[in-house]
């Protein structure tokens, strides 16, 4: 991360904590706008809680929650007016920092031969509001991918450098959640500019706000708040403990890096391949999946060409296409690649797991394949790399 | 895990390319046919800029207008000033288009990328270069480097295998190298008619016949994956250690800088940790299917 | 004879062979020489010898009926030429075409296979030396068949 010096989210040793009443919450939006931020956050759409531009506090999914399980997602009314009382939806924040589809450059055939015209980057700063702990971890993981190496991805870097991260502590966990197993939540620990904890008590609705950066402090300067926050830390901890106890899934991650690489020929890969539709939903929903492909197009005159980049998935057949064939032709090999990468080879590449336990891949899999269950099945019957012999 | 590279020459990062996703225009100086499906493009920067420095074994992404990119290893001489040279086999849409480029034609280039052959580390030792088919193209810059610093190496042996005599690359150069007294050059084809007076048989068979010190040799291999596996088997028979064997791998590449994910091979990104790997880095993967 | 024994004893093909068997081999051996352009044997001829090549170059060829012949392998000094003498019906299945003047030690396979029939331990020793040659050639042939340098579609 040393290279990413432009990141604003430096956590000071002494974290300042303030409180903001629900009635003063719109002032946060005003302060963000006044500071030139576009506000991106949760809102109702597509029958789910999705991430989109917010034009006011009223766009937040006030009083709504979600119910999730394998291949299941339903919106549900809450009995209160919580703004952030849901888990995570089908969208991940990566859609703003690593856009699903964008033009990288244009090319003109000219007298001189060829002009490559770099695409103008957006100059608008984003404030991402409502980033859960698992999601914040996912952003830090993608930082490693796009900014942590020898080269920096210019698109990601441009969008990330000015992004203001307003995290929210999870107040409830869903049936597909397992961030505790992945050491990615439920409490937001670091990497944020502001971190909100929504507190709903009898006759009280307010936010505890942890200030994580100078920029965050600057935003809060224009928001009415109270410094009377005795017991706030305790309250946050209590909420986190409560949420942690609600985790719907568990993954045993002990020695998982070797477990998957040593069980390359496990019969469970055939089993999961018989269920997997290779639809790529898991990779699209996953907040850390970063694969992309490019498409080159020309206009009808043939003088103008463009290169577009869009999300790709290791579940597609063409992903490993070479002139002499596909490296991973079978569904088995593609599922194995995805899961092994996510939980094992990611450590080799970036020093962390590629999974944050958000559960999206379980919820949004049309046939309810459950990554935690697949890990358990492999762990339960280890073959040491040899095909498991079938029992009589 | 990757400390192996600390002692090796670092990847050359072209300072003229702040955005690694953006091609730079190059003009074709010459398009020379090598075999029925292989050709060599010499190019220079359109805007008269300097040639980025490259190291033997590195590759460029060649862009043909509107068609896309192809990853092509650089096959010219890194020790002298000369145009960027790429020997290309016609295979897909992009290479078919590149094949038709004439002098004056323009293409885009991103690069150079990738980890090079360990030519510096091989100093003081015998060197084997084993090239199958088009695999001679990425090894040629290594050969130039070895020859430019001939006194720094002991015995140098080049093995080149091809399908037929008509498929041999760089025949004139092979002849020149073969005539040198300080090189062993072995050429073999899989099948030939009587016009061919050279060796017939798999290239791996020749390795046992060459003279080198198995305890003090570095082997550089580039060719189809099957051929590389068989070559490694031969080298292992004569007790060459896995950390003395280097091979250049191939996978689908798109971005070439580790962002797009396509070229992953087990834990490795071929574009930035390869294409040249020390055998013991990929040993456990080579025998596996659909990695 | 002493020279023949020395050469045979040093060749990897007969390495570590018991002295009595080595002498038996020497009894079946003779120095031969073939000029360039000649054939050591031709397809379908009786296979009664095999050859330890000492110098020169030999092409194993299969012809298609016309004058064109496809070379499937070339052999040179140190190589052992031919195993058909050990396997019924003892007939060559390729032409051994001399490309460069070749000197070799010819071994009388007919004589040896009779001796192997009487002495199975000798048979075992020879099989353990011939089978790796066959295996090696089979593996090489597999690799050639795969046409690894071709564009596969």
C-alpha cells in the first residue's frame, strides 16, 4: 500500500467520536455536496437494495431490510425507520471504482498513421456512504490488485484517490453472512474517513460517528453533532458482538491455502461442477473479483476505433482461450479456479484472502452453491491431491 | 514467495508509458517472411521517440487498428540499437492482420512487459537453450546477449526443434552460429524428406548427446508446453536441478500488467511473474490439467 | 577381438553385463562399414542383426512407393540401430539409409536369440537393455505424432 500515498483514509491513533441526531443527518449530505462530492449509497431499486447516486437522505432504504439465503433475496419492511438496517445487496462498491464497462481509449487512423486518444477520466469525487466492514475490506483488497503492484490502474487510481469512504457498522447479519470467519467484520476497524453506527433506542435515533481522517473531520465540521459520547465505544462493541452472533454461515479457514491447492483432484470439484451453471453471477456480485476483458471496435468508416473494458469472469469459456485451445474447458476446472483463487492463491498473490465473507456468491447463485459448504466438503474428505476413490 | 526475482534483472519499466493500457504508435520498417506462417516485423516509434530498453524474454502487446492485441515476444538484439523486432506466427485475427502490414504501416505497442531470462545469473556456467518451433523467437535475444558477452559463459548449446525443415526459424543465423567454434548448435525436425541432411527426431533426444556440465548449467526452454515437459524429463534424467531450469509459459493475455486476471496459472500471473519461470516455481502445476 | 570387447564393454548398452555374456556378445560381433547412400537394411527384409553405431549417420525412412521417402528418425554415433531381430517375425519395418559413411559393430541377432532361448538370464539381460530403447523411441514417436509445433484447430 506504500505506493498509494494519495489515499485519504489514514487512521489517526486517537480516533475522535461524535454523535449526530437523526434529524441532523441530512446535514451530512449537505456537507458532502458542499465539498464537491457525489453521494453514492444504498437505495431501493431492482427489487433489492442497490448502490446508486443519492439525491437526499430520503433515497436511503429507510425502514427496509433484506432476507437472504442460498439463491434467495427478499426485501422486507422493518418495524423501525433504520436507514442502514439491511445486509448487503447484489451490488458491490467496485462498480464505482472499477466500472463494469468503460472506454479506455479511442484511436484515429490519420495521415501520420495512428492517433491514440486517452479517455478523459471523471473528475467528480465520490463519497461512498454505507460501506459495511466486509465491503471496506473488499475495497482494500482491490486496492492491492489495482494499486499495489508495479503498475497502477489509472482508472481505478483516479476514482479511488478522491473517494471518501463513509462506513457503517452492521447491526444485523444475514443467513449467508460469514465475515467473522474471514476476519472481515462485522465491526469496521480501519480504512474509513467516517464510520457510522446507527443506534435505534426507545425515543432515540442517532448515529455514533467515528472520524477516521482529516478529510472526514472536515466534512463533520459542518454537521451539527454532539461530543457527549461517553459509552459510545461500548455501544458500538455491543452492536458488533450482537451482529457477530447472528452469522448465518461459518467457514473454517485453518490452513485453507494449502487445503485447496493440495486437493486439486478432489471429487467434490466434479460434484459442484454438476450443479454449477457457470453463469458467472458469483463473480459479478463478488466485491473483490477484478477480472476484465477488452473489446476492440471500429466504426463503419474504419477510421475510428475504440477499446472498451468490461468485467469478465473466469467462469466464461473464452476466459482462457488460446489459439490452440482453452486452458480451462470444463466447468469443474472453472469453479475450481474461482474458489481456489478466492480462498487460496489470493494469499500467494496479494497476501490476503480474496474472500470477505459477504455471502453474495451464495445469495445470488441461482442454484444456491455455497462456498462455505464446498470448503467443508473438501476438508471433510481430503485426498491429498489424488482422485477420491468411490466407496462400495 | 517471489524473492527468487530479487537477484535477477528487474523488469524494465518504460518511463515513456505512464498509462500501461495505452498503446504507442509504431511504424513498420520491414515485414519479412520466415516460414509459410511465420513473419518478422521490424518497427520504430512513429513520433521518433527512443526505443524502450528491453530484456531477453520480455514481450510486447501489439495492437492492430480495430482488431485487438496480441502478446508477442521481442526477438531482436537487446545489445545493439536497432528497431523493435517481433517474430510472429499467424494464428488469430490480430496476427493475421499484422501479417499483412507493409513497410510504412502503423500499429500500436504496449510494453515491454514480463520477467526476462536469467542471462546475468547464468554467467560462469554452461548454458543450454532449447527452442521448439516459434519458441526460438523469445530465446534469440538471450542468445545475442550470451554471444555479446561470450567470455562470461562456459559452453553454450542451442537446440532447435521444428516440425519440418521448412518450419525452421532464422536458418541463416543458425548456419552462422553452427559454424562458430564456441557454440554447439543442434537442429532437429520431426519429419523430413531426403533433401534434409540434418537430424530427424524429437529435439529432446539430442540433449543427451551434447557436452555440458550437468552440475553447472542453466537451461532455458521455450516451446509448446508438451515439448517443454518432455525436455524437462530429459534434463532431470541427467540430474539437472529444478532451480537451474527456466521455461517461458503461455496463457491468454489481455492487459499484460496483472489487472485483468486472464493469464493466471495457479498462484501466478504470467504477465508479471512470467512469462519466464524457474521450473521449481511451476513444477507442481505443470503436470496438472486445466490449471 | 580385444578391441571389440573393449568397445562393447564401454558402451552404455552393455554396461555392467556379466563378463561371460560380454564375451558371448563379442563372439557374435563384427566390425562393419557402410558407405553413404547405401542401405543397411530395407523394410520387410529379415532382421538378423543389430548395430551399435560408432561413427556416421543413418536415417530411418519409410517410403510411399515413389521415390519420396519420409525420414522418421536419424541415428548417429552411440545409438543402437534395430530391435526387430528380437521380436517375431524378425523383419525390418523401415529402411536404414546411410546418410554419411557409417562405421558400426554388427551383432548377430539370430545367434543371440537362439542363445537367449537356451539361457533365459541372458534373455532377461538383453530385454532389459532393448526395452528402454524401444520405450524411448515410442515416446519420441508419440511426441512427433502430437505435432506439437503445428497449429491445432
